[in-house]
């Protein structure tokens, strides 16, 4: 798997607006993570602060030794850092969330930047080969060994390669000696015992080439163009992790072995283990397994990254049919390669606050009625230790790049000229404080995989790994007495690089091309900017919903540690207190009938429902309430489920009252504002072109409607539907159910039944009794799986001629028709998936990611469900896929799977389930709606035993029942320009 730098994707990051980024408020804070867990505060990391420039041309230095050795920052005391005599480093941390599990990461300071010209793509290719045979494990057996131990391929067993590193990861379902020892042995094999057999290399070529095809989309090509424009003459644009196709096709195994020996060396390796284990015992195991590892062959050279060119105002227009329009302005300079120190961390905070203010201003512009862009933002930082860039990026309206450019230019000049106001700074400081306080409160129950990833993430940036408490102390020291003038100076300095370099990404040619872009920028520069004005002070208007409601019925669900109750006004509440995550409470509100209440024969406007939250409330806009609640931890999202409209939130114990007020306000007085609807509609008008650009895109767009016989409740809106959509139509689809429908609330997390009940009583419990909505007619629940296809349904895309996707599906039934059969079918899908993976990927090397899945959890649509297999392949291999699927299905009908196949299917499923049950997310999903449909409780009670009891004969019987050739429905997405 290939990973990309977060900053390097700035040009294309703004393409991903649709739905998600408008649907979760309050907004996450852009704040420095320092050297701690990036996920702890649930916020992305901003750019490092400016510092004395590095030499203009640099050779990348190898990463040896722990960064705390040359820093005044103390590392997290709960982590044991060590170094073996051979130079391999290790970091060990005991953590019991979830209990009895562990996460291993083996990170090599070895990425695509280290490749020679004839090795382009081999760092990533080598990552694939690590799963394909060693001196102790035959080719193809590694994944099977791990599956027998309960690790699912992809979810628990994975690896990734980027420009600077390769990381292997195993998430262990238990810490038994067999599991730990086997996992350590396999990781040691990756380090020193690989075979890199020429035959195995040839078999894997098709898999890697499939990944190259899958990655090659219009947005990826824009990403490459951005690199070329930003870093001319430097190495990173010439060393994309996927490499060159001709190298992937022809490179001999010896060149992979050369890279492996040169860069997979003890002194370039770090092993990270986090989990529920004895640290002394784990340290002894690591020493025993890795201490005798010796490097093979000569040391690999460090890459020469090249000098940062001195630039003037320049423009680049990238035309890629099918890409979403994007705009970027960058100021570049040599990288800042300062050590991680307390002084540097203070600079990080101060510059981060400056960008937070700027991004808040961009957000306000995007929300305005005549918004110049759909979204915009900015950040700054080093890229691959080769260049520093301060970058502003935006998603313009279609053909609106000029207006977006003018707005970005003027806001950049405004903040450089007039700086930030103290009230703006104080707000962002409160946002930071709230996030860091939440991180500290939840520190004891951070999840093991996130902690392991957090330690690894600090290595590339040479940061000291620190705890949330340390990070909070750093923040408080940085903001103590902080004045707007200091932040203003920092943000001004951030834009002192050369440029700006302006890039316009467009699906159609831009009139006048680059000269027109430079002319537009020059003209904008001539317009004077004025100081921003302070907003008016607004109070939160939804603190009082009236007399708290009374509970009239209570039921203890003791075996699930939950309590169900009903208020006098009919509102139902389920509460499950947990200690899975300290300081975290999840809330789900279900109202009305959701998709069941929508028309089957016409397109509804719920595709634009992300505008619902962004539309704010009747008495206060979303922008204003975010300002008012800046020091509170509450969020809001809206969704359309099969049988309910949903409002969800995530909060902490001290803010549960505010969270419930926010949810109740949206349930009773949504704002229904035009501007956010227009914003989503504008973005929606570009989506068809983006989907049509790739095989996976057209399948993603159409598959849900096709699998339901064209039912309009699932079909993607046509271009005309999007163009003609109105806010009034969306309100007509949603408001009746939202305003009148029955309400069921679920609260799960770090709370008590009494506190959750009081918070709901003061809000939803205080509402007038609802009249309810008529039950949906029986016809609303009828969904038809499509009839079998003598020849595949054909979708066409406008992408590469060698990109295609094939899909085969068979009808099953709903979950409650037969829970036992549903679970048998789920295991059947996993067995079939393993066989398809072994046949098409491992034996044939035809594809990167074949998949099989079963929709066996449907609890709403009687008689509807399916099992499906899909694959990305070149068009000439489509027929082969259908033949392979038919052969596997026939074999599963003819004889039961082996005991080993059953173990490799059931063990990861069961272990994954047990891990999920240790999360609030699992229980909020499981318990939501359980009062309206108590069968859900029986399902959760029986799920473990239900999977355990599935036998080979059960799987064979499910195959005989469902994998019937005469019922198979096929689809192909192929080029059709």
C-alpha cells in the first residue's frame, strides 16, 4: 500500500468536500500534535514554525538515534525507549485499551527517495515481497499463518510505503506467546530472511501494476503535476512511490534484493510494540529475536534532494478531464530542519494559531451567500526535508477560479498587513485548550493501534514522543500572556518565501492559460485591503427547553449493562455507561422513518443533506454558535438511515448538557439556510465528471441503486436532478419525519445513567409529545434484487484503457429471516474471499485487491440481501475473473471448505468482533433503535456463539442455496470514451 504526505496533497485535498466536511460541527481544531498521539485530540497537525534556513541544497541525513538525545524535550515516561547493539531501536508501551491485545510496527528508514533510477517503484514492490516468502515461511503462507492466529488480512496485517519510510504493521488479537512469538518471527523475516525469489517477483508484478492502475486517477495526475511545478530540479517529483511502469514490468529480482540489503538494516529500523503485555518480557523477546540481526551488503546512499529554486510569481494550469476544480497558492523556501525543542514547539503553537485564524476567515467566506469558493484553507511546513511551503488551497465554484484567487490573495494580504485581532486569537486558544484538555482526560484509554501509529509518526519528523499532559503543558506555556502582535508577526513570516506559485486544476481548458492566471493575480494585488471587523457578540439561545420531562417506564437490560426508559412525552432513551474511553460519550438520536419515508419513484434531495447541519439553527447560524461554544466539546452530524433520520454527537462528561441542547435544537429548529445548500449543490454539479473518470468511480456511483432494482431511494442523482434541486424540496423530504416522528436516543460512554437521563430530560424530554407519523406502507419496505443477467450490465468510464472492474452478485435474504443462515453466509463470504485472493492475486498476480462481501445485516428490507465479489483488472482479464468466480462457487457447492479454511475465516472475524465490542462505537451502533426493534438485542446476544457454531457443512449449504449460477447478476465497468 502507498501512502502520501499530508502536505504534498494540499493541491488536491480540497477536492474531497462532498458531504463529509460539511456534516460534522463543531469543527475540529487545527493544532500542533507536538510529539504525541496525533489522534488523541482528534485534530490534524499544522505546519512547523519558521526557523533559520537550511542549506539550499541538502542530502537527506539518515535517521539514527532517538530525537530526545539532542533535545530539551523529555519523552513520554510511559514509553520505554531502547537501542540494541546492532543499532536497531525499539519503543515499548503498556496499554490495556482494548485489553489483552497488542500492536506491532516495524518501520524502516527506507522509501522511494532512496531508489536509484532503475529502481523506481521497488521500495513499494519490496513491501509486497515481504508477504511472499522467506527462508522460514513458504510463498503464500504468511497471511494464512496470521489468519489462523486471528489477524485479518488488510485490517490487522498490512504495510505501507511512502517517500521516506516503509512500515509493516500487525494488530494482534491477543498477547499469547504463540501469537507474539510468531508475529515477531515474521517481522524478523522481513528484516533479514526474505528470499525475493525471481519467480515470486514475476508473479507479484501484476499485483503491483494493478495498484498502479487503481491509483491513476485525474486527482492523482494533478498531484503529480503539483509536484513538478512546486519542486523543479529536486528529487521528490522523480521518486513517486508507485514508480515507473517499465521498471515494475522488467526490474530483475536482484535489484529488489539490492534495495533490501542497502536499506533494511538494523540501524535504519525501529520496532514499536504497544499493548497489554509485560514490558520487561516483551523487551526480552525483542532482544532475543533481533539482537543477532546483521546488515547484509554495503550501506545505501542517502538521497541528494536538490536545491530549492528561487522563484517569482508563476502560474501553472493543469487540465485533467474528470478532476474537480482546485486552486493553490504557495510560497516556497529551503526546509527548516531544526531540532525538536521546547522553543521550537512554542513557535509551532504560535504559527499554528495564526493559520487557525486565517482558516476561520476562509470558512466564513465559504459560508457567505456570495461565496467566492466552496472551501479554502492554508497550512505551512517542510515537505520531505527538501522544501518548505506555505500553501493556500481552495475548491472554487465551477469556472470560478478567478474569484477564488482574488479572495485568497486578499485574505492573505489582509492577515499579513493587519495581522490577527486579539478576540480572534483568544477564540483559537480556547479551541486548542478544549482539544488538549479532552486529550489529557482520555489519555488513559487511548487505543493501542493509535498509540503505536503515533510513536511511528514522530520518527520521520524527528520529534520527541510526548504525552498529552506534556503537550498540554507546552500549550499553556506558549499561550500564557500571548498577544496578537506576536502571532501576527509569525503568520507574516510564514509567507516570506518566494512566489507565489499559483496552480489552477481544471477539468476543462482555462481561457488564456497561465498568462491569464498571472494577470488575474496582478490585478487583484492592485485592490487595497482593509482591516477585518470584529463580529457581534451572540449568546447560545438553546439552553432552556422548558420543564424537564419525567421518566414513566424503566427497564434494566442487565446482560448488556444497559438501561432503557421512556419519558412521559414518548421519547425513548437507552443508556450504556462504559469505561472503554475516558472522557468520551457518544450520542445517537433516531427520529422518524428515514429512507423508508422517501419516495421510491423519484429522486429525493437527501444527497445534499450535508447542508442540513451547515444550515445552522433558526435562532443562530452555525458560524455564530461555533464561536459561542468554542470552549465546549460538542459536535453534530446528520444522516439518513434505512429506518430513521439520525442526529449524532460526540462529547465529554462536562459538556453532555450542551451536546443534548445542540441535538435537540437541530431536531426542533433547524435553520434551513440557502447558502450552504447552494454550496453543496455547486459541488454536486462536478461529481458526475469525477465519478466518470475511473472504473471504480462509476461503480461507486451506480452500484447501490442497481443492487436494489433501480429504487430511487438509493440511486445517485442525475445531472438534471442536481441542477434542479431546491432547499424547499430537501426540506419537504426531511422535515415531516424530523418534526413529527418518534424519537429514540442512545447514549454510550463515560457517563452514568442518572447524568444521561437528566441531560435528556432537560432537552428532548421537555419537548411536547409528538403526534407521530403514519407507519410506512408495506410497499415501502419492498426492495428488489435485480434479475440474473445473461451478459453483464455495462458501465463505461473515461479513464485509462487498461482500467476495468468486474462485479458478480447473488441474492440472499434479510438478517431476521434466518439469523443462523445469515451468519453462515457471512462466513461463506470470508471463505470465498480467501480463495479469490489466493487464486487471482497470489497465483495469477492479476489484481491488487479482489474482494468478497455479504450484505447479511439488513434488518429493514424483508427478503433482500446479497453476496458479491469484485475485482479491478485490465479489460482482457474480465472473462477470466467470472470463470474463476464460477469455479470457486461450484467447488463450494460441491464440497465443504477445509477445517483450515474455516479457521482462517472465523478466527479473524471473531477476534475482530471481540475488539469491536470494547468500543463505544460498536455499542452506539448496536443499541440504536433497539427499543423500536428489540430483535436487535437478540442479535447482539447471540452473535459470538452464532459465528462459533458455523460448520463447514453450514458453509456448503449456504453456497448451495445462494451461489447459484442461474441467479448470478454481473456488472462490468470498462473504458468507453
